[in-house]
């Protein structure tokens, strides 16, 4: 059974960098044709797709976040990383990592709440 | 990006009843890659339907999905108490993946 677990700081100051880690168990992250995605859920705006890293290490970033976003991985540790610079209050959300395929987003972490505040 | 317009915002039904949630895409979704999710408070979304009409593993057959052009429908029949939740559509055929704003299914 695939499991994903997000970790990171619960609060980040405005203009600083948000760093989150997603630890995967139950299978490798560099095979299978999957996308390992980050998705966030704003209190009001709803679910927003951030981007992914695929099993080859290629990435896709949401166009509006490209200048601030980096997604990377450590295949030996089975970890996916999100780095978002220059955060503002608009980045306050619950952040999920998830595994997606042509069969939809089948596996989600439990989510980690991030508040941007001084 | 593709905008998904989901309706109604709230659907009030009694246990045992059935109902539909609609999701209209602003343009054609490649390969009909539309999914439906259920989300309960404090939990991550749970995949119900993928590819517009295919039930995910372990999902009861009272959940079904259909497609007509750019219109997608989630049908829930014979409502059980555990079905009261938020429901979201998602298109994953065109990047960026986008989600509808959600439909709250509550008790009538």
C-alpha cells in the first residue's frame, strides 16, 4: 500500500521560503509512470494544482508559480521536496503531496497546514 | 487553463435518495480525463471516479460518472450516512490540472 506523508513548518514569515518534504512508502518514486504532485487547498479559493515531478525527474510547474517554485526529489530516501520562495499570505493553505496517473490522483498524503504570518 | 464550473454549490438530500452533481468544462478535456473526489472535514480528497466514468478501487456502485461533451456528471444513488461530504471534479487531461469549486452534499 502506497503511503505519503508531508512534513514541514506550520508557519512561515512573509517573504521567506517555504520548504516541505513528502516521504513515500510502499513503492519507488522513480518508476511506474507516475507523477508525484503537490496540490494545495486554500480556505476560500479551493484546490489548486502546484506542480509535479515525474518518475524520470522531469518537472511541471503551475505557470503562475514558476518564478518562485522548485520541486525536486531524493530517490534513495523516497522523498519529494517543494520549495516556494517569497511567500505571502496568499500561500496560506493546506499542502498535499499526491501520486497521480492516468487513473486519477489515487493516493494523497494527509496534508500539512501552512500559515504565512509574521 | 480549463475552468471547471461545478453545480449546485449545495445539494440537500435525504438518506436513501439519489442526486447529481454537474461539472462543465470551459473546453474539451483531453482523453476525457475527468475525476471526482469526496472530501470529509480534516481529510484529504478520496478518488471516486476516474476517466469520467470508471469507479476507483473499492468505491461502491452507488457512485457513477458520465460524460457528454464538455459536461460531466457524478450520480450518487441510495445515499448512505457516510456520503454526506464535499465533492469535487478535476480535469487532468490538460495542464495545469484544475478542480471545480466543490459541491456540499448535506442532509435534507
